[in-house]
C-alpha cells in the first residue's frame, strides 16, 4: 500500500473509524449543505459523509487517488463531484455560481502546505460558510492562540481577524496511515459576517505586527519605536511597557488605524 503514498503531497490517511465518526459528528453535515472536501485521499471521510449529504465536491491533486475514488460504487451512486486539481489553482466561485449558496469546506490538509491553503481560501471568505480542518497540532495552537500565550503571534492575529476559531479535537498519530511523527488537531473556522474588528486595509496592521513580533521579547516602547512615541501609545490607551504577545487584536487594529490616518508609512 505504501506505493500509493507520495511524500511530496504529505499524504496521511485517516484509518481509525471511531475518530472518523467523531470528526463527521463535529462537522454536523445536513442534506441541504453544499460541501467541499480538500484532499479526500481514499475517501475515509467522504464515504461516511455520503450518509448525510450528497452535495459533495472533492478535490484531489493525486491522479492515482482520483482513479481509485472514481471506481468506488458508493461515490458513483451518490453522484459525488470528483475534481482532479491542485486546491491552490481552484476557483471556488464556480461552485458558488452553480449552487448559489455559501460552501462548507472540510478535509485533512497536507502539513507542508496547510498555511498556504488557508491563506488561499481567505480570498473566498465571502463565499464560505465555515471550515473544519485537520492540521498539525502546533499550527492549530498558533491559529487559536489568545493574547498572553506563547503561541500568540502574527498568524493568530491575521486568522482571527477574519474568522472565529476553535480547537475541536486532538487526533493521535495512530489514527493515520502512514503514521505521522506529530500530533494533529481539528479546527473550526467560521468567517465573520460582520467583522468585529472594523478594519478594511491590513497593510498597516501587517507592518505593525511583523515589527512587534520580530522583537517579541522587547516592550512596545522599544519594538515599535519607529512607529509610535510613548506619548502616542499613552494617548491610544496602550501600555508601552507590555510586549507584542500581550496586545489584543482590537488594540493592534487601533494602532493600524491611527497609523493609516497619520500616514506614518
């Protein structure tokens, strides 16, 4: 069976049925939902998902896996839309136009490009209802981290700026084949309909957080000295003695807004 797995695609297939059933119950699919699975592999999630939903499109980059999936009778009977493509080249607007509804996306993402896939999907957030992904545990810890946590950083801020996030489940290496060397987790991400952070240009925000976290051991007075004076931070109600990891997303947005208005960059 090892001959089917390509290292360059970072392929690990879920094999623990109890875990698979738990994942599907957490996704909680309904018959009328429009579902898209990224990287179905051999159909470990796809096949049991067909019990609840037939509006499923699956996108797989590996031609060998696609050929196997196309021969599975249950997928043929369920009329599952099987797409051979790289997710990073896929235009989700085609699905949106077809069904005229927002899409629910799920899947086990390759560890080596999971962040690239996430940020690609951010181009379509207005067309996505929610996302459930299995990813490297350490990455999900960063995606869901709160201020004050050692995992809190640029990735936490950018993702939580646009989505509500929550860790749902830890998944052990033994639940996969081939067995990975790391633990995985399942994350829930729901794009905001009305963004609570009220920011429409992240250029200034990116500048600030990259600078702050590049010197995360230093207090803001020192790490952001090129952007703000102590007096300006005080006027914004932000303590200049705290570090980058202690500043909330709302406060970073406040700093970015001030910087934009005052055209410091």
